C-alpha cells in the first residue's frame, strides 16, 4: 500500500468509526431523493457483486462526499449534511457486511429513508 492509499484508508477508517459511534438522524428527504439514494445503494451492491472491494467503494464514496460538501447546500444531491452522509455510508457498509440482493439492499435503504417522509407528512 503506497502513502496515498494508506492515507485514504486511514481517513475512511476514521469516518467509519465515526459513523458507527453516532446515531443517524438524517435530513428530511422527498420520495424522489429517497428513490435516488436507494438506487445508489442498489448500484453499490451491483458493484460489490462485480468484484469491487469494500474499501475501494467506501474510499470513493468518502471522496465524493467530501467534494459534495464544497457545493452550496441548496444544490447538493441527497447528502446535505453530516447525518445524510452517515446514512449513505452506513448503508454502503451494510451492502458489504450483510450480503443481500441488490434489490433487498435498496429496499432496506428506502425503508430507513421513508421514515423521514412519513414523519414529514404528520
């Protein structure tokens, strides 16, 4: 592992530890946003099934989330705050840690995201 890869691994490990230590209370999302997030998680499972290692996927996700943070909050996709990021990271981890079908991973994410939608309707 070269120096750059080691640094990314350490950053990813730190983010994963943080994600597992904090409760996730993500922002309220629309059904369209939840659907897009679910599609992202389904595609993560497809990537897993096609041989992409967990650390490679998570490193890329964390790098993408870091880049997204540089955008104004109003134009960010799904991950508008840290809780949103942790929700995506946790579900991406589950894709690798609890091997299920891509569809099941997506449905699990939609159920978690849908709780926000149901609460928003009340």
